[in-house]
């Protein structure tokens, strides 16, 4: 049940905290396991990570498959609706770099320089397409190893 009929408020009910967006960013960087997310430089606590992963699964933004070689390890991946969040993530990154007077890391600066040469639609479409190729390989690897 949503608290509001506002589209933005509903979006924020799904994506409204920084950790969910960092997890989604990491998935676009082809991270897939709990430990991959846990070792991101932002330093998410394991209990918060567990909570956010469950929430993202419940909202059908991400899903998971069990690693066929180790059933204790889940491979998380973005669903199609999760992958469609990339244009929003791009805009947040671009806004931050343009408007915040922070010392961003070299990865952020390099990404910004590479992804501001083309339109947002071209950048988003390419990132989503690349991610879907990664996801297909991940899911096929899961089937081939079981």
C-alpha cells in the first residue's frame, strides 16, 4: 500500500534511500553477490544490505538465482523494471558532478566524461543493453552449471 497517489512519492517508496540506489549502481557495474555489495567503498552495513536486497526483491526491481556451484550464494540481478531505472541514476550522477563541490573519485569523473558526449537516451539505452547482455550470460551460466 502506498502512502500517496503522487508518482514521485511512489518512486521514492521503491528507491528512496541511498543504499538501494548504490546497490542498483553496483549491479550496473556487474556486481552480483552479497559480498560484492558489502565491499563497495560506501561501506554499507550487512544488516542494511540484507534489508535493502529483500526490499528490492519484494518490489520486483531485482531478483536472484542461486550459484549452481555453491547454493549458499545468491547471484542478484536487475529485472527489466530495475534496469529501466538507469536513466534516473544517470541524471543523479550528472547532477551531482555538475552541482556539488565535492572531490569525486576518478571512476566518477571518467564515467561522467565518457557519458556526457552522447544524449542521455543513447547513454541509457547502451547501458541497459550492456546490462541485459551481462544478465543473460549470468542466467545462462546458472543453467549451464546446474
